[in-house]
C-alpha cells in the first residue's frame, strides 16, 4: 500500500485541523510566554543538540510557509517563526548566533528572543511526540487545502512487475508488468529532479509493483538522497532477504522501508500473496532492513482471509521484530481486488474489526497507524486516536507511474499528464488536477456537513466500484438523486482516469 501514502491525506498526521505556529515577535496581537527561570548555558546547548539531531527530519518550505516533519506532519508557520527556523535549520546557525542576528534586526532584547526560540523548539518537540496539549505557540486554524500549494509526499512506481500475486493487488501486478513501459534510469532521475526542484517535495517513496526488481534501485535512492530528499521503500521484502542488496540500499542513503506482511501465519501469508516462498523471505527481509539501520515497519492490508488473525499478527510483529509500530489499511477496490470481491471489507464493517485490535495494540505497547480514508459518519478515525484521514489525490501526494505519468493516486489506470514531456505546474494546476484538489469528488450527501473538507467522504475509488453512495446516504438519511446525477455528469466531463481494472475484465486498459 503506497504510503499508506496513501498514504498516506491532508492534514497528514494531525488529530484535528491544520495547526499553525504563531510567534509574537513583530505581531501586534501576540502573547508572549516568558521563562520562569534564568536560561542557562546547558539549556541552550540542549536546544542546539536537538536541532542537530532533527535536521534530517524537519523541512522548511518557503513557498507556502510549511514546516514539514518528515514524512507527513505539516504545520503552517508565520513569517517570524519561519525566519527563526530558517536560521537554525536552513542556515545551520546556533541558538546564540540566531539570537544575535534577530536582536540586531528587530532591536529586541536577547532575553526575549531566546525565550521565543526555546518555546518554539519545545513546541516542535511536543508535536513530534504527538503531544499537542499546552503548546503555547500553536493555534488551530480551519482546514483549508488551498493554503498548501505543493504536495507533501511523493512516490514513483518504478515497475508493475512483482514476484507475488496478491489477492487484492490494486495495480494488478504482476500481470500489468509486461504491458506498462518503464522509464530508463536517466528518465527516473529526471522525474526525481522535477519532484525535488519544481514540486518542492522533501520525501520520496519507491514503490511498484515491486521496486526491488529494478537493478538500478540503489542508484536511484542515492540520487534522491544526494538532493537532500528523505528516501523510503515500499516492498514485499522478498529481495531484501539478500543482505548484500540491503547493504547497497543502506549505503545509498535509504532511510526507511515499509514491508507488506499479510499474516503472522506462514501458510496464510503465502496464500494471500500467491507465493509459496514469500513469508520466509519477507520476514528475513524485515530483519535485514532493521539490522542495517533502516527504519522499518510492516503494513497489512485487511481482507476477509486475515481479518480474524490481526491480533496475533500484532503480537508477532512486536515480539519478532521489537517493532514500535505497525500500519494497516483497507483494500482499495481496484486491480485484482475487483476480481476477488469476497476479499473486501466495507466501511460499515471496519470499526468492529479495528476497535478490539486498537485495544490489543495498546496492551502490547505497539502504536497502530491507520492509512485508509473513510467517511467519518461511518467510521471516524478521530474518535479512535488515529488522526484525520482523507483522500490525497493530487493534493498531499504526488504519485508517478512507471511511464512518468502523474496519477491522481497510485490506483488509477492513467495519468493527468507526464512529467517527462509536460511542465509540472501545468499538470498540477490542470482542470483534472483541480477536480481532485478542490474535492469535487465528495459525495453529494456529504455536502454541507461540518466535516466535509476534513473527511472528504472516503475513497473515490471505493464509490466508483460500489456504484452508489448507499452507505453514506443511509447514515445521512437522504438520497439526493438530482445532485447525484449532476455529480456524475461533472465527473464524466472533467475526469479521464478510472480505477485500475481487474485482469478478468475485458475492458481493461
């Protein structure tokens, strides 16, 4: 599941709304938080140490004044906070140097500036730890996706080839692997450069299909790393059973990996993945990645075959890999999943599966991460401490297929433009892109709901496959037939992409 990217939605990782750093310096209505005791040298040194240790994690984006805590937490910052953080993180200034520069520029006392910097850093530390209570420089602002000008995450599906044949593969891998043209190494490098230079995205995931089937993967990881991007791998783990290959990835600069593990039970994992040797290589791959210093976690796609085995899976991941967290998602109703309708679990059934699992993970001491967008009236992730999840099509996520096309998300059959032949801005601001970014896909029954912008009504491809909005309309107790018709007419007029078809569908692209 890319990203979980997918995942993977905005606001990413935030429990409610988008939050904004607001420093009082130079602001007419600010409130200052004074230190209650003198600042000692040790405290300044600890801040400098914190900045050094988080330099690879925090990314400042000038274009829309975003502080991105990689991979996917976002905070708006005002001009003063941005200037402070740019000196500390962007220009590698120490705390004392930053205080001196700003004191001379604004003619403010060093003590006041130092107080602001210390409090700002304390707020950042709290956000990184998901501790939002009592953050003095953070205010909630209404969620407005238009204030985020560029994507936060990116992914390139290097190939649709794969060693597995998963029951629910959204991309119909490996069957589409022989059909889809793949970019050359140089073309992928070009796309990476565009993502970094023009899309201003600090993080990139290599996915598929199975990206490790590309022999040039270490070279591509190294190139992205050389540009200052944080690199992530989404993999089935099979080739990572080769320790030498994992060593190549580590030396190239790979920072993290998400490995698909569908069950703790070897026979069940192999059955779901359609590969009789998948489990052992997958487990060894996870061990190799972790032992090489690459941050690694498992991701599981919940289906009917494994839904009653998720608690033993969580225990296995905790005990076998000493994992701090694991992630899961629902099936995306595209690709092979459309040929295996019996594998899917609907929105109405997911809460009963997740609630006992969440309680069990808390007992185990392992953090549960949820990726799938759901309509909040059916299953509200905020109520379960899972953060806000909504579709990230052409907004928080920039998804590129093996041919260089920008997809609405990785589960669509065709792109809205090609980065090898078209300007990024032209693609990103095209009518098709705006359809998704302006959330025109939101089901009519959701219009006017207080949570409409934050929720987004779930996954558009879920409703495409379902053929109606019945689950939502039952919850809302209304079925706006005229609005549904107008919704379909607008989509037909503006959208060319559809969900990837199954291998048994004769109309497959």
